[in-house]
C-alpha cells in the first residue's frame, strides 16, 4: 500500500476516527456509503498538494519528488521531499524541516544532495540523518556539481552598474532614486538595481568550497537568464573540464530588443570562453550532452526577436564535427527533451492538437549525409505530458496534468503506451470532488478553417437545462491551450460553480502547425478575435446554452481579447472580466519592457506608419464608444510586462461612460497572483462578479 503525504494521512486518520466514534455511540453495524462529492471550490483548490519531480537515482530504483502545501493561516507554503520506490511503489518522507528543499544530485551510493536555505545538505535514501555539507557566506543558487565531484557551479547576483543612488552617491545613504541611460531599466516585476546573475565555479571537496571564479567577471550580462532562468542554463562537460552556460551578451537597449542568447563554453584550465552557437540568432537554450558524451544537444529558435518561434532540437556530433537540426522538417515546436539511455533516441514533449504529448526521435547515424531524423508521436489522450524526468528500462518517468487533476508523477510504458500514476498525493482530495464532463468541439471559423475548443461542463451537467456560458480567452498570445492545471485560471473550478466553459485553440496557439502558430503576429485584433466569436456562436446553438447569460474572460493577451471583444461583440456577452490586459497599444508600447516581443507582435513602434493597423484597428481603446457591458478589471501593481496604466485606463474609461465596472488593484502582485491570500481575494471577486452580473 502506498503511503500518502502528511496532509492526506491526517485527513484519512480524522475520517477513520470519526467513523469509529459514530459506531461506538450507535452500537450499530452499517454499510459505509460512498462519500458525497462536492464541486471544486477555491478553498479546496488551495488545499491540494503541489507536486514537483526532483530526480531519479542512477540505479533507476528510486524517484525523489517534492510536495508543497499551502497554509492559509500563515499565507505561506511548505515544501518537503519524498522518496518513492519504483519497484514497490512505497513512498517515504525524506525531509520535514520548515522551508523548501530542491534536489541537486542523487549519487550512486544513495546520497541525495539538496539545497536547503541556500546551503547544500545530504541525506541517504536508505538510512541516517541529514547532514549539512556547506556553510558558505553566499546563499547558493542553481547549483550543479561536476561529474567527477571535484567542482561546484552556482550563480549569484553581482553589482556591475551603479543605477541606484545609494551606489552612485554613497554619501546619500537615505536617498532612493534610479538613474538610467538605457532600456532594460526594469523587467517583469523589478527595477534593474545594477546586479546581474553570474555563474561561478569553485573547487569542491565534501562541502568545502574553494575560491570561486566569476565566469562573467565585470560583464553586464545575465546567466541564468532573467527573469526565469535556472540551472537548466548550465551544463558540465562530461570530462568536468569545462562549463557551458547560456547568456544573451547584449546590454541595455540592445538587450531589450533581442532574443539572441548563445551557449558559451568556459574552459577551466585555459580560462578561455568560446561561443558554441555563434551565428544562430534566436534563443539557444538547454544545453545537454548525450549519455555517452559524444553529442551536444540544445533547443534553438531561428529568428532574433521572436520569442515564440519554432523551437528545434539541434545536435552537434563530435566525431564528425557536424551540426544538424533534428526537427527542422517536423511541423511543430519542442517544449523540452531528454536522451534515451542507449544514445539512439531523443524523447521530447510538444503541444499536439489541444494537448501536450510525448514524441520519439531516432537520431541519424550518418551526420555527414545530414539525414532526416525519424519523428513520431508516441502518446495520445486527454492529458498533458508536462515533463520527462528520465528513463527507467522501457519506461519514461513523466509529469502529467489534466483539466481535472493537478500535477502528479506517472510511469509511461514505451511498449504498452500506458500511462500509470506513481504519486497519488491528491487522490484522497479528488475522491471528494465532483467530476466534470469534458469534451472537444470542432467549429468552422469565419475563414472556413477547423477551430478546436475544449468544453468543460458543470458537475452533474443536464443537457435539458440551460446554463450560463463563459468564453475563456488564453494569454500568450502564442501559448498552447491544453489540458493544463492552474491554481487561479482553473477551468474545472470555474465550471464547477455552475458554468459551461468553452476554451478555443484560436489562431496563434502551438499544436496545430507552425503556420497556425505564427498567424496571430501583427493580427492581434483580427482573425484570433473572429475565432473567439465563431466559437461562442457555435456552442450557443446548443439548447443547454443560455444565450442571455454569456461572459468572456481572460488575462494578458486574453485580457486584451476581452477589451477588444468589449467593442465588437455586438451584445453577445452580458459581462466581462479582464486581468492585466493590454488596453491602449501606444501607451503599452511605451511602457512595456521586452521590446523584442512588442516589435515582433505589433510590427514595431507606433510612429512607424507601416504598423498603423496595430495601433488603430487592433487597439481596444479605439472602440470605447461601443463599450456597453459590465466589466471587472484586475491589475497588478508590479506588472511591468503589462504596466498599471493599462488596467487603470480601461477602468477609467468604463467609469466615465457610466458602465458598471470594478477595479481590483493588487499593489504587490506582478503579471500573476502569487500570494495565497491575494489569490483568495482574486477568486472571491472573480466569482462574486459573475454571480452579480451573469
């Protein structure tokens, strides 16, 4: 029998104690009835454990995974590590200290080395207590130990530029001002304080760290990349003689308009740095060696400035000195990949027709002939494969989600093609949650193309009744709308409050070919918006849709879509909800931070007449005179991707037009909502607005 997480055990024990007490009091023997299921609500959603896959032991016998649990009373989360035997299925707690742990390495002898409060710790999976290895003045981040165990690679922020007044004018310690001469003055949710992430290498001997060498000494460049880069931006060479790191070696305004990251090789002996991807102009990321060390692979995009370009797998073969794009001929984009243990194949995950699935690529044996790799999809179903942890015999250990299930770890059998759960952290909770019917739907778009949508129905859906129906508009704009599981934009949660939700894979989403994916660029307010109208019109033909009670909701580009729909929906919708959406395109271009994104998606700046359509026809603020629908607006105070003026401008316009409207301002949140208490406020306002206006 599998052991559950601590929270699951406590629920089971409490339930058992209650039943026992009831039996004792009544002195009757009764048949246990199936527990009554209730629809998913926001409070229950945040009680779910959040599972992360941490690694597999070298012998393939043990999985290490993490579970984070949120505590409402402290508005904080606690993450602990667990080991699971891949032979017996038994799960055992590994850590219980307050704070979050993340695995760095699992050794041959069963030692699990992990980061805890910025230091390395070690605990054997079989026996013994946890031992602190390092006691460094520096809090270690993004740690990777060399294959021979003699070196440590880590990152830390280094002050390079004196942007803040206290750095520039040290005699004014109580000042608080920033002075900039370039862009990249702020990014995501923070102003640039002059510190840049740098990789450091030092000797390492059982916890003792030698003098660290800054691989980007005095250079104003980032590695890992900002804002979300991590240890995947680093790789040791198999012989431990060099480090590979990812960096966009551009500064200021040049940095803000480019996506040209490269993979660099730093030789420990000569201290020389070599650009391995020189001449490759887009994102080059995730350097990874084949198990035998003879081939280097990475993910690559062709176009500088296009963040959602087709992501290909590139391989460099040492023996032939040949570089080959393994997926150039395949009509899709890769999320992530891993090598097979026999060095013959690469397994990768990629969007596919409204889901994310597993693919198998057979690596060519003759690189000089530049043979095309054989590629085939090997999994299929109404689920997402969100990541590959590794291979054990003829199985892949993966993470997976569905609209109705948060992340768990699964075993995918390469022969039987079956997906089997390994972790069951939330099973006890889901046993008490009502199920939702989920269907796919094909609509003819306005240009005759097939448009795929997911439809999520309320629990106990009755087709003879009428239901309020919500159009969900995905952000991105070029992100896949698949069987994702969110702790905020949770489609099961929304449907469980009594709504039908339709979620179209409109133009711009990967999984339907490169052409479909690219179709949204420079056409934000065109065909993608018509796709949304086609989807809601089509499902509205069903007798169970109450056409007098329809809503449109979305965030980011989805929020932009809601603002656009507000001006063109022609009374289809009774109410609207937009979160951190783009409202005034001129203002947005002048205040957002990743200029490469704005330049590619809109065509360039508003003062260039060639881009006029993006700032007129496709500008939601140009349609204010047609606004007549109640609207709820969420806006984060630290959102520098879609700055505060966007939400305030939309709210002010709605108020001055005497339209029922509400602003929920989250001063400490960025493009997302990360605080648990703020998320509860978000949910209450979200569902309160729907109840009030729909």
